[in-house]
C-alpha cells in the first residue's frame, strides 16, 4: 500500500494536525506515503475557469502518473475536484487535448491511469474495517460521535463512487470500530456551509450553526470530520469552547479518533 | 587622485545615499497596508519602532535577534533550505563583497586598524583581494546563468526593474576596473618609477637597472627599454636592492592570481597604457563607479542589503509574538522593500498552473507584492499603469489576490522571512475597499437583470455557434437541461434555499428556476443570479434530480461564464 499524499492548500497552513494524524495513522497501519510537489487541486478555480481548474487538477495527476502512484487525500474537496477533473477529461475529448497539450509543455502526461482516493474509503476498504478493528488498542467506548461526511466524499455519486449517496454507512462503520457510538442526526448529509463563506457569509453561518445544533440535539458529544474545510468551518463559527459549552461541540478529525483508538500518542495526532 | 576631488565625491555620494535611505525608509512609516492600520498615525509607529529596538536589545529577545543575525542574515539559513544553488551564489557574492568592502574599500578604517602591518600589496591581503574579487565575479556569473535558466523555465519571471539590471552592470564594472587597475599597475613602468622614487630615492632608469631587471623577471613589470642581456649577476644586484627598499611591502605578483594573468595580456601594451595615463583613469573609473553605486544604493536591487536584514531581525525580535497594530503596519511596508524579487515563492506557488492558464502573473506572490505596493501608493487604479497585455491591470491584480488559496507556501519558503500571508490578507481588504472584489462579491453587487441588460448592450455574436460551448459545454448544450420537468426536487433538497429565510441574504431564484431560465434561452440572466453565486456545490440537487440533470455542474459553469462575460462589461466604480 503506497500512495502519493495530497494534502492540498488548507491542511499544511491551517490544520497541520490533520497532516500529522494522517501520517501517524497510515504509517502505523503500514501504508507508505510519498510527498510530491503538488499544486492547488483546482477547487478554488472552479468558479473562475473550467479549463483552469481542470489543468490544475491534471497537473497533480500528471505528477503522480510520473512516479506511478495513486493519490490519497484527506480533504473531501480536493478529492471531489481531482475526481471531477478526471470525469471531465474522460467525457470531453476537446478538453482532453487542450489539457494534455498544456501538460506536455512541462513534460507531464495524463493517460487516466492514476486513481484518486479519499482517506475514508482507503481505510474502510483497502486497509479494511476488520484489520482496523483488530488493531484497536484503546477503544473510545461510549463516546457519542456525529459523522460529518463532507459533501464531496459522497456526491456526485457517479464521480465519488465511495458509498450510497442517500444512505451512506462508511463513516459510521469506521467510527463504530473505534469503540465509539455513531449517532443518528437528520442533517448529517448536509453541507457544512464553508463553500459559501466568501460568497454569502450570513447564509453560510446559518447552515453551519444549524448543523451544530442538530448534532447536539441528537446527542453527539463530538463532531467527527474527514475534510479540513468542514473541520475549520465548525471551529470557526463556535465561541471558545470553555465559554458556552452547551452551544458548541467538540470537533475531532477521524484520523485523530482512529489514532487514539489505535493507542497512538495524542501528540503525534496533533492533539 | 586629487584628494579634494575624492573627498568631495565621497561626501556627495554618502549624502545622496543617506537622503535616499531616509526617503525609502520613511515609507515604512508612511504606507498603510490593510484596514486595521489605516487610522494609525506616525507617532505610535515611531513609538513601536523605539519599543521594538529596546526590546530587541535589552530583553531576552536579544538572544533571538542574535540567532537571527547569525543564522538568517549572515548564513542565510532560509535561503539554504529553499534553494541550495542560489544560496551558494548569494554566499559567494556576499562574502566576496564584504571582504572587498572591509579589507579593500574601507582599508583605512578597518583593515589598517585591525591587522598590524597591513599592506595592500603583501600577502595574505594581495591574495585575499583577488580571492574576494573572483568570488563576486563567479557569484555574478552564477546569478546570470540562474536568471537565464529561470526565465526559460517559467512563464512569469519575477519583475525586474531597470535599476536592478543597472546595478548588476555597475558591480561587474567595479570588479572589472579593479582587476584591470591592479593588472596595469603590475605592468606599468610609470608606476614602478613613481614607487622607486619614493622608496629608493631615484627614478633614473640607468641607476635602477638591476632593480628593473629583477622586477621585470620576478614581478612582471613590462619595460620596453630593458635591452641588455639580463645576467644572473644583474639579478643578484637587483634582488639586493629589492630586499633593501621594496620587499617589506611587496609579495610576489603571482599571488594576485586573477590580476597577474590579466597583466600578462596587458604587458605588450604597457607603453601605450602608460602614455595614456591608464593607471590614473582606471583608478578614477573604479572609484567613481563605487561612488555611483553608493549614491544610488537606495534605489537599486542592492537596497536589500539593508531592508532584508532588518526584516529578518524584526522577525527574530517578534518570534512567537503577535505584533501591535503599529508593528504590523511597519512590517507590511517593510516587506515591500525587503522583497528581493528572487521568485522562489513563485516557484512554490500553489496556483502557479492557474496563473499560467489565465496568463495572469498577479496570481504569483512576487507580482502580487508589487501590485499590493502599487495599490497602497495609489498607482494601481490609474488607468494604463502596470499594463499586463490583457485587460485592466487593477482587475487582473484583484483576480490574482482573490485567486490565492492561502496555502502559506510563499511565507514558508521566503528567504527574507516575509509574513506574506498577512500581507495578502491586508492587500485583499484594501482591494475590496477600492471596489475590486472577488467574483462572488462583484457579481452579486448588481441584480441579475441589470447584468443581463448590460450584456445585451454589449454585442455578443451568437449566430452560428455558441461561444460558450467550449468553456461551459453543459450550459451551452440544450440537451443537458431540456429534460427538466420543473418538479422542484432540486429546490426541495437545496440547503441554500432552505436557509434563505431573510431577504437580506437569501437567494433570488431557486435551482429549478435557473434551469428554467436556461430552457428559455436566458443564460445571460441566469449567470448573474444570486442562486448561481450562492450555490454551495454540495450536489444535493444533482444527486436527487429524477431527470439526471447535472444541476450543480451547470451552476459552476455559469459562474465561470459570469466571470468571463460580466467581467468584460463591469467597472469597479459602479460596483463599489
């Protein structure tokens, strides 16, 4: 098991704990990670230029193709964007010509051999739920956890191909094996509000707060995330957690939850 | 060289340099970048400066400043981490230049006082001068080679000002005249006679014959009248005279390992050079080039020798602490000066592929920094300034500023340790204040109908083929939305619609109405709608559409179309 680790823009600068816990957990599970000189996945350029966003994504794929590795990303938005770019390159021949020509100027190529994976399906299917359950040393028994999927890990389902988009279970399965209890909450598949942060801040905040309130009302102690955008968004709208403890929810990255259950030192998980 | 002339020229260039420095450094206290420092007056900024100095010198932070001075300024630790070959280049030029400055240019002030028995023509000083000089020459060569290579491999090379190139030429000129002067002094009989008169007391060629023979064979002086055969006996006599009058001050000329080989080339021309007073005018050229360099220092690339260390030391002093408003203001303005334009940030920039694709260099950090400075100085908004070849420079700069993903790589690789993240944030806020915003803001600043009417005034040929087919193929192809049956499934699952409870921020249309506008051929109206721009791209609509319409993908395409087409008919005055 060897992947090119795609951290994207947000994780190294704003959420280094996600990078640390991803590396710690995957290394512990025998997954080798290689760091390449990747650029932005292209997500922020989706509203600016279709060719521009596909080119940015394809350059990353080209870098991975050059070393013959599949890409693993802990970011749902990077995952969705890279996968989306592949889908567009597959369906639009004229686009494919324009992009591969631009890549060739840099000595890169895209031939569609590179697969892009999000960390949740890799853990659940490649490492395997059973193998993970067997490796748990310190189960988080009794912890009530709300699974925050992150839209692009699931939708559009023909691109993400990770689970049933209307009734997914993959995240809950992964939480259950750590000994924690995944809770049912009505808004679990809704958007965290982060993409609207710049375009419509008030509406964005409504969406985020509604999700937090829903998770709390459903009995969650912890909001478990698998995307830096969701994670930073929840942390961003909440008051410091000591002040109004009843209106805020603790956030935990899935790699941190799993790392704790595997018995890894909290410090190595950025906690 | 006439002493009065020398003093006058030195004093003038020192004065010009000091005035230039005062002018340049005053910008650190005059420029205001970022809304959080807009109302700061000069007094708190000066107070922050004094407080910073005091803290840096007299508190525990003095240790961090000391570490920064040694590791960051002298050893260039940050550059070493980012780019090893450029670190070597920098080290060669830096060590060579400082060596020449202290041991040679300031010999009277530094070397004479520090080393007893200092004599420029003795070793190790003679050898070291050549070593330092050749280090600078090799460093400059590496620099030019690197520059060529980078220019070839990057589409947007860092911006170079003519003054920067002029300085490199000047530095090369100083080095060249220095070596030529030394070489000419080696071969020049004129210089020989002048020295002989001073230390031997005679300038008579016949009387000095043994010494001339010895200096011609051992030191390479090119006498053209030394006809008689040089016998070993004559040389012995010459050596005795040399030991009596010359040896205490002169090491073998071959120690000047650059100038001596050059002098062999000059030897046949020695008479002509002497006749033309070459030693004198070479000295003038050499010294006055140095003075020009000194006088123009504040306005050339060389200004970084002051601004960059100050920036690094400020970082050392501020380590792990958040700066006050005044401190931030100074640091941001200082960043504009301390940027060397090395382009290492550009090479690591996360959105560099997009900069290439959009042909917009303002997405790259080094150019963005320049645009930030121009905006602060009020020049960015002047029409025609900073022309980029395509479109309005101010809007290109805004596209660059808001296209940044805040990945922080530029800050982490900057050899001068600039807090670029902070500069970008404040720069964006200033742009927004000037009416130059991100697409989501400027599109939503006008109602969709107003945009559609602007587009109708702007002729858009659409008779034979759809111009949007390439950049927005789904929106341009009827079959991708014509199956819509207006069932409202998309609207019912849309979280944006669900939370649009207040008209202050709610959307104007619903997803299914956007699809209907497309069906009616009103793409111009759809692309400017708040619904399209407030879409979270969560794909609930697309996932739930019973007709398989790619609603969210179409929304994303419409946004790119709006950026392109509405961008062509916007003006920032209208939108601010």
